[in-house]
DNA sequence: GGAGGCTGTCGAATCGATTCGACGGATGCG
DNA sequence: CGCATCCGTCGAATCGATTCGACAGCCTCC
């Protein structure tokens, strides 16, 4: 018998009370006498009623208890990035007081019919990443009048933004290399724009991804002429591929490589070893992120440690604040330079 | 002026049509004349109406377009596991035809007030993992009459289950080791139950996690007396810690270790190296999962390759089928044994 | 010219719960 | 003993959209 599920009215009738009272028993918003409560609870279990329908409740309350997290990539891919993983971790923490769930969303729904920014019952949105799609996602959300926070991307306007001192931080790493006497330095960058295929960046204006651009600017502040090869993604094998390109010409190889992520750096190191160079004696490599790269031992990357978890948490807290009617300010986190054993003095022959 | 947002009735009035017609313009469920469509669209944009309220729509339709994915761990932690990541990947694919979003949920909400299985507006649920909490989560969902699929866990009853031939597969690895002449074999297992702290498993009945139990059974089929040390989680460092325990007593150390995951195996290998043993000459190690363990090179694990992505996709498809009114069958995937270079003949002294 | 078929639009009911002001009865206080 | 309070319960309106059968034109075809 697949008769229609019981509603709260059914329960109320069964318990001999009004629907409003029954509702209150479940929400706990108003005191109810013990006797009444029991009658309602009993009626509910007798009818197999398992609590208010979330859909109806969210319509009435105007809240769904769901925060959308918007990625630019394929969902599965997003979690391949340790930084994003950590961020999700923090985000989950940050929205905990709201008791909200996290809904995974893609910014540019390919399937068309999917649940997207515009059709998902979300109370707020967190935009992650920095692609060109960002603007349209942003418009979609703002049009709906939903609180939104952007992580690592230029939102413009009033949108609270959780960011990093990418440029300053990267400049620190570059300065570190210069202090070590390096002159021939190459950069291995993150993708220049959505859908980017690995290749040289010849024109700075071709870079539409904020993070890439900012870190690049920091490196170029110190080494204005450094050749820049942008990988197709933040993966070890992408770093390896980029490294192979950099080390292909033994006569003109860099003595130091500034990688825009730790994973890329790990790949570059591997490429260097493969080409017969020692790290850091022959080649210095710096990373970015400060994550634990499994299997990189005994190397400890010279890198910039970014507070990835804190970023997520801050985003969650910002969203929480806005949902509570408050204002949320943009936050700019600071990276900490950490010197490992992958950077050293430039080779004597090359000073 | 923060006057109330426009509703579809406002739009209809502005356009001079009935609400039903306006609704149809957005849903496209029924043909509408071009002239009418234009009038409605114009009215909508004039009023700043951005489409139907998802909450109201989902109440009426009885669908929210959201599939809940229930993990047993802290959300951030779930994505540390490459297998789960791959699975999410497949799951995202599998529910794509539904156009549904994935809502991340924890099975045992600690905060209490959180959005959980019982309060989230989900159309279906996918339960991941295998902890003891599974049963209660399951009950909660089934009571709500929501389609549910379980990945790697015994759901019992009618619940479709996406599983693996864990026992048979693990037995294969064990047989492989026996064929190589190993007699002193130890097992490094996954956690025995939720909240488990690393330690020996002395009593098989203490294992409540299905995956752990099944793989253990497979290993014990071949080596009934193998000592089993269960780690606290599937991580390299957990494997390392377990390995240190196993190799502590040089006189009585195992010549082969059956690890229940690749990450654990990687840690065990590291522990073996640390203890001065060569792999596979002195110690053979087998893993489980067939993932790419970063930084394990030049080792290639002897392991059982599981179709993690397929598992996710199958779960997604099962959910889709059930939501379409169909039936979904349980599926049992098969692991493929892959011999790498981490297993070899037992040391001659030990035959 | 009238009957029948399409198309496109409309009305009204419905989805299921929440909320807020009102109200009745019991209790406290003078 | 009477009046003011307070606590718990009830009614009724509301959240915003969807859906389905009914219906009005208009065209076609005989």
C-alpha cells in the first residue's frame, strides 16, 4: 500500500491537536506541555511520520540549510587538489554553526539541464577558483539576491573576497632565489585560463586566472624576463612535463625554477633528477601552497605556506555572518615563506 | 528598497497573463506562443525576476534535484582518500542525467542542529562506507521513503548495494604470496570499526566495518593464523606506523605483508626500508585499490585494482533508475590482480 | 457553413509546513 | 475573592510555484 505519506496535519488529527501545535512539537520553537508532546510523538510514530518535509519547511522558512560550493572544474577533479581539499575542510567547519550542508556545483553546467546556481535551493554560495566563468556565476547568484563569497578570485563590487597575498608571497620566493645568486630563472605557472593547454606564456594579458596572474606578477617583479611555462593543471605530472621542457636545452637551462604550486614543483624536481641535475646543487626549485606532498621525501620544498583551511573556514564564517544579517568583510590571508632543502646557491659557474 | 522579491504571479500580472502561463514559459512543459513568451520574459527582466524559486518548485514537484552523499568521516577527510575521490567522480557522472547536485552529508551529525539525512531536501541518498552508523543512517533514509544505494556496506534487505569481491580479491593476493613461498605473513588492515585506534585485532568479531572484515576473511582463507594489525585510517603514515610495529622484532618479522589499501602498503614499504629491509627481496608487500600512489616510484605495488570510478557511476545510475521509477539491482564489481615489483619469492632462509 | 481538431491560455486546487496574534484557563498576588 | 499574568493551544494566512482539466479561438476539411 503505497498510500500517500503522512503529513503533519495527519499527525495532528491523529493526536487530536491542531497542526500548529504538532508543528511546534517538532520544531521546538514554542513550549509545549509534556502530555501534548507525547501524544504527538506517539501519533507520529503510529503513522510512520518521520518529521517535517524539508521541501515544505524550506519554502515556508525561506531557508534550505544548504550552501552551494561552486567549482570550475569537474567535481571529481576538484578534490585532486590538496589545497581545495583542505579548503573544503575549513569550509565545512565554517558553516557548521549554520548547520548547513555543502552542495557541490559546477559553474558552467555542461549538461544544460542540471541543477545549477540558478536552480538549486541554496541559501548562499561560495565561489571557488578564479576562471572567467566566475563573472557569470556571480551575476547569476547575485541576481537571486543570495549572499555570496568568493575564494581566490576578483569578485568586484561588494562581494566579500577571501584571498591571499599571492603577489607579495611569490615575490618573497623570487627574492630568496635572487639572494642565492640565481640569474637564469624560469617560471612554471598554473593554467593561464580555463581550458588552457600547457605552453609558454608570451603575453601577460593572456592570463585570465587571477591566482596565476598575481603569482606571476610577483615573480616578474624580481625577474622581469623570466620565461614562463604554464601547465595545464596543478599536478605532479604536469610539473614533470613542464620541467622536461625547461631542461630540454642543457646549454640554456634555468638554475632555478619558480613553480606556482607544490605539486608542480614536485614534478619539476622529478624532471630535474631525470635530466641528471641535483636539487638544490644544480637546480633550485620553489613551490607554493605548503601542502604535504606525499613521496617527495627526502626533499622539503622551499615554498610559501598558505593557510588553506583557514581560507575555507573564513569563507564559511563570512557566509554565516551574511546569512545572519550581518556584513562580511573581505579577508586577505598571508603566506608564510618556508625555506626547505630544494633551494640553494646558484651553481658557481653561473654566478 | 528591499521590497519583497518578485514572484511568478507578479511577472504574470505585469505581462498580462495568468500565473500558469508564466510558469509554463519558464518550465517549457507546454508550448507557448512566441508573442506570449516574449511578453513574459520582458516582464520578468523588468521586474528583476530570475526564475522560479527552487524551494517552492521543489515542494510542488516533490523533487529537489539533490542527491545526498553520506560519509562517515569528517567531510574534509573523505577526500583525502583517493578511492573516494574517484568514486565521487563517477558518482557525479552517474547522476548527471538527473541533473542533480551532490550534497555532502555526514552520517552522524555531531553538531546536532545540522542538516542531516532527516532534514535535508534530498531526492535520494548514497551511503558511502561501511561503519556501524550505517544502519541508523539507512533507517533514517528508508523511513523517509527515499531511494537509497549503499556503496561498500551491507545494507540488507532491498537496498541496492554496490560492492566489490573483496574477499575473493584479497584471497588472490594471499595466494600469490603463498605461491611465492611466504609463510610468515602479517596483515595491515583498515580500521576495524568507527573510531578505531590503531592496534592488533585479536578477535575477528570485533570487526564491524564490512570492507575490513571481507578483505580480512580473504587473507585468512589462505593464512588463517596471520597476525592482523588494524590501522586507524587509510593513510601512508598509518601504514608506516603499522609497519614499524610489524618490523620491530627482527627475529620474528613477517616476510610478507598484506595491506588492505595501497596507501597503507606504501607506508609499510617505507617502514620496511626504514628497518633496513629491501622490497621485495626481504619483504613482499601487497596493496589494495590500484590507485596511483604519488611518490612511490620506483615501486609499483602488487595490488588489486578496483574500479572505483565505476563504482561511483554505478551508484549514480542506480539512484537515477530508482528515481525514474525503476528498480536497481545490486552490483558486485570485480578487482583485477596486478603484479608489481613489491612482491617476490620469500627469502631463501625462510622457506 | 458547420463539425472536428489543434493550440495556446486560464482557473483553481495543491504541495506541506510555519508563524503570529488571539484566546481560554489556570495560577499568583493583593 | 477578583484581577492581572502567564502558559499552552488553536486558526488562518502564507510561502511560491506547478499542474491538469477546461475552454476559447482558429483553421481545416468536407
